[in-house]
DNA sequence: CCGTATCCTCCTCGATACTG
DNA sequence: CAGTATCGAGGAGGATACGG
């Protein structure tokens, strides 16, 4: 449309850019693993398969709702499998898939960088907060 | 308190666990870089210092508010510097610090894993959604 | 040019209660 | 045991308008 105002063109560009960013693989993966409980679940399962109740106990702060939601997301993304044993009472086991295992080194890299540099970050924050009170 | 109920003990444990997780270096760093605009800003600045308006143009989808907020966070964490030149009109330049540069490989690792495996994830999602309609 | 201030909306997440 | 259903508070983030 040649008759678009500059205003309209800017909005269009913004929408297009945001759609593009949303499709970005890095963005999708980052969104997935930055979820509060995801790394905790993945790390726990790295030590072997676990039942729902094991995970709930191990990750003490999580609510039932969030644990279930997190597990469903990870199952949907193919990072873990969910196996139901229809005994009474039922038993549900979760286990990392090979794909799920391949992402652990990435999480490990983040962990390593974090532990190596968190001190510097804290110092930077303290300095900044001192220079900028309020 | 020995007179605590089981209910109270569970709440205590949950609070303690959440406080512990909040302090975790990985958590803090993950929270920082998983922000929608952070990786885009860091990547842009990897190519060299930039003015505020350069960043705004380059990252087309961001609002002024979010761009400023993101830059302040990164400055506070010591990942970039902010230099004001009090000309008229003012000029503000942003530049990565050495610390900021060291985090780029981590972001790169995420990007690499994502691009290598996003296809598998999309297939897993499609399969899951087919098996679980609704 | 580089922001701040305000308002307003959506959406996440926890708490709680209930079920096969 | 392993969830689902519902509600409500709180925060993130965009739009808009204004300021140094």
C-alpha cells in the first residue's frame, strides 16, 4: 500500500519483527529452559528416571500445578517420556530422552559461567546501586 | 518450634527452597539472559559500540521503555557501559564490557544447540499434539 | 536525542479444593 | 498417587504522553 502513513509502516515493521523473533530457534529454546522449574526437573532426571512424587519431593518448592505443567511441556518438546503403569494406585515414571540428555551440557555451560562470574555481577550491582541511590 | 504442625513445616520448607533457588547463580543468570531483549542487545553490541537510537533501529520490535529497562539492567550487572556525551542533543553510547563479552559464547552455545535440534523439537510437538487433540 | 511517568491489559503462577 | 479445575493477586510489558 503506497498510501500507508509513516505511523502505520512503523507498526507493521514492529509486528513483523516480533513475529520473526518469536520464530527464532534460540528464542524458543531459551523460553523453554528459562522457565523456573525446567532446569530443576532436567537436572533431577539426569540422575535417572523418577516418579512424579519423587520429583515433587526433590523439587520442594514447586506446586502440583506447575510441576505437571512443566512435565507436560517437556514431554511435548520430546525432552522426556512419561510412562504410566496402571496399577492401584497408579504409578507414573518420567525419564529423559536422548534429546533431553543432549541439552544438559548447554545447561551445564550456563551453570559454569554463572558460578564463575556471579561474584563480578554482584560487585557490579553493588557499585551501581551505590552510585545510583533512590 | 517443636509444636509446628506438618502443614506449617511444609510451608517453611517451600519458602526456604524458593529462597535458595532465587539465590542460585544459574537462576539469576538465566533470568537475566532469558529476557526477551537481552540477547538481542548483547548480540548487536558484539559488533561494536552503539548509540541508543542505533539499538532502537536495529531491534525494531522493542519499545522505548523496554529498551531502556534492558540497558539499565545490563549496565547494573556490569555487562555493558553507558557513556553520556552532553552535547545538544545528547548522545549516549553503549558498549560491552569484558565481562559482557565473556557471556557471548554461552549465548552462542544456546543458539547452536537450538538450531541443531529445533527441528526435532517441532516434530516432537507435532506428534504430541496429534496424539493429544483438544 | 534520550529518556521518564502513567495507565492499562494480559497472563503467569500459587492456593485451594476436588477426582479416577 | 497423580493429577484437574477454578479463582484471584501480582507483575510484565506495550501505548501514550511529556520532560531535560
